[in-house]
């Protein structure tokens, strides 16, 4: 009977550890959903692809920081993840960014060309958010070693949006920057 008793205790310990891991996982999922809810509050509808992008990016923030660490300056990583801001301020910036991205995604789906004045107006809003968030104009970042390194990294977001949206967004921002600097 003694060996069975030890096996049972070991099995019980393993089950307990597994349940603790599941509990931690559920807590992380709940925290992610709470954060996404706070980001999209007061917005009537949000495209499901944008919500998936938010969930994906929140759940993989730690991994992404680790991927970027050592490849990009710490100050850039901190500004990218809004580390210097309070949780409330982070939610506000993420909320504003989400609204602009949603508008641009909707314009893309409607077939509005990148040079359309309405598209360019929203792109300017996005650019200003990025400029403030990164502490430098987006076009300066694009010409820097940090910007080139960042652009070359595979961050795993390619499959979340329609493949052409990423190209559309780059074209919209490229036209905006050319117009501003031209």
C-alpha cells in the first residue's frame, strides 16, 4: 500500500501544479480581455481583425520585447511599449491608435485610394501618434539604423490583417510624408 500512496501523492502534486498553471493562464487571458475592452470602449464597432491584432499583441508583448531586446535601443523599446506611461495613459494612447487604425482599415476595405484627402487626414493622425510615441518623426526613424532594423524584423503580425492592408498603410504613410516634405 505504501507505493500506491506515494504515487497518489505525486499525482496529486502534479495535478495541483497543472491547475495553478491553468489558473495563471486564465488570469492572463482575463487581463488581456479587460485591456482590449478598455481600449475599444466608446467605439460602436471594431473590425474583428483589429481586435485579434490587439489580443495577439497584448498576449505576446513579453516575447516581442525579448525579440527586440539587444537588436534595438532600450529607449526605442520603452517608447514603443509606452513603458513610461501609467496604465491609464497607455490605454488612452492605445485607444486613440485603435480608432485611427480602424478608420484606415475601413477606408482600405471601401477601396479609398491612399491619396484620398480623408485617408491622408487619418494618416496624419496616426503619424502624429507615432511621432509622439517614438519621440521622433516617423520619417527620421525610417531613415535611421533603428528604423531599418525594426522594419526588417518578422514580428508575426503579417497574417492578422489582409495581406494588402500592410502595403496600403505603408503607401498611405509614404504619400503623407512625401506631401509634408515636398
